[in-house]
């Protein structure tokens, strides 16, 4: 059951981030899931671990703050991918 929640939350986070960053038409559902999951891990590590923002440790969880910080991490990931010319 945990894997299903992980995939669903990752898909929502990846879709929201790709919509905000205008890359939704360039990536499919699998890319949205991957960006959502990796972006959540990045957001939790960067904002929760490195910068010490308390609620950021919940990035990627099924909560309001978890989704917010997951989207922020996914936006950072998409920005890095854009800088590397993976997305236009």
C-alpha cells in the first residue's frame, strides 16, 4: 500500500511542479512521477536537512506541508534540468 501512495503523491507533486514550470507538455506521466519522487527527496534533504526548515522534513508525505515542500523540491529539480538543457 505504501508504494501506491508513493506513486500517487509523486504523480501529483510532479504534475503540479511541471505545470508551474511550464514543462508539462514535454514530459509524460512516468516523468511526472519520477520528478515528483526525486523532487520530494531533494526538497526534504535540501530544505529540511541542509537549511533546517522544520516542516520541510515532511516533503513528499500525504499532508499539506508534505506536498508543498515536495512541489518546491520538484521545482528546484526541474530548474536544474532546464539549466542542463534537458527541458526547454
